[in-house]
C-alpha cells in the first residue's frame, strides 16, 4: 500500500517499516520486499549486506514451508547474475 500509494500517501519509509514488521514475523514476502528496499536504499539506508541477510532468511523460510523445492542462496544468485553479465545495483 505505502510503497505504491494505494489508498494512502506513498511513503518508502512507511513501506519499509511495514515490510520489517512482516519480516520480523517470518514472512518470506516481507523479507524479500525489505531486502529490495535495502538493495535500492528506498526508505532505509542502502545496505547490501542486510539485503543478502534478508534474502538468506527468506530462502530458509521458503525451504521450511516448501520442503523439497530447491531455493537459491543469495551468493548463488549473485554469481549467476555476474556470469550473465548483469551487474547488481
């Protein structure tokens, strides 16, 4: 809602706060969204280490909720991105 201003004034800071609440409760979607906010520096100070940490937590959450489905770790994603010639932000 706050990220896109759906029914409320758009606010990256408020969106990041809500994503953090969700992430703290173990929400995979919240962890991924907050990681994106940290990657882009939207509503929070840019922090690639924190983004990777959140993506790893999201992978662990997804693995627990969907056993048997392979999940890439952030280091694997970064390596695949590097090999594809697409530089991370």
